[in-house]
């Protein structure tokens, strides 16, 4: 006997790709809404502002997105 999550997955997987993608976006958005912590959001804003200040004053040098992604991929290997 299938469990409800498995039954839902089986049903959803029969939907056209466009509808599955729309559903995925909605499900992910619902998770983000549930897990948003106001304090964490404020901390990320402060971190982004700090990093922007470091870039604008020349305290740090930025790298291209291509280079950043290559480094991230290499770190995951």
C-alpha cells in the first residue's frame, strides 16, 4: 500500500512539466515563508551591506560569477 506522500508524488509526476515546475515554485515558496526568521533576515541584510561597503572602499576585490561558481564546484568535489 502506498503512503500519501508517494501517492501525491505519483500523481504530480504525471502532470505536464510546466505544471510540475509551477507547483515546485509554489512549494518552495511555502517553505521559505515558513522558515523566514526576522532576525536572520536582518543579519543577512547587515552582512550584505558590510560586503558592499568592503567592495566600494576597495578593502576586498570582487571576482566574476564564473570564477565564484568554479570555486564552489571545486569545493564540492
